[in-house]
């Protein structure tokens, strides 16, 4: 049973999930900062740099965006906006992370001087790709109820 002793050694030396989470947290926060800066510039390519090449974006009340050009067009149409993120939960296991959080955003309505403030929640599935954390799946919605609900 030498393989059992080797397996026990590997398991004992592997970083704990909480240690993995704490090691990944500042790197994921850094990526969220890149997103915030990209949103402020209204730069679709800067926003997309935070996502894996095959990412799936799931905006509210719309079909999922699975194609990079669809994603780029959606971000470009949004224009510049201010957004903040607050992570409420982060769990990391190896090269995969799940993040749950809340967001607040303010954006100007196209063609007006009126600003709209929104807030909501999100869930992000991250992959570590070549040493960089990238969102593989991202779903978000706001906390405003549709009329009549």
C-alpha cells in the first residue's frame, strides 16, 4: 500500500480551500478593478479582457451572450458607466472559483443628461488561465421589481 501513503502525503501538502481562497481573493479583486476602469472608459475591449475567450455572459432579461462579438457590441452600446463590486462569498478550488456579490452602477441615459442608478447581485464563475483569473460565466440582475409584481 505505498500508493496510499503517497496519496496521503499529496493530500496533506495540498493547500486548503480557505488558503486557496485567500490567495486568489486579491487577484480576483484586481480583475474586478480592471472591469471598473474599463466600464468608466466605456471601453468594450477593456471589459472583455476580464473574461475568458469562451465566456458566457448572462445579462438580465436578455438571452445569454456566448459570442465575443455579441459581448463586445453589448458593452459598446452601454457606453461609459460607474460601477462598484462587493464580494460577499468566494470559494476557490484549484483553478476554479465561484464568487457571489453585489454591485452598484450609475450610468447616463443615451442622448440625455439624466443619470440612472441601479444596484443588484451577481454570480461569477472564474477560471485561472495561464496564471490569470478570468470570468468564464457571469450572471447578474438588478434589485428592481418589474411593474405589477
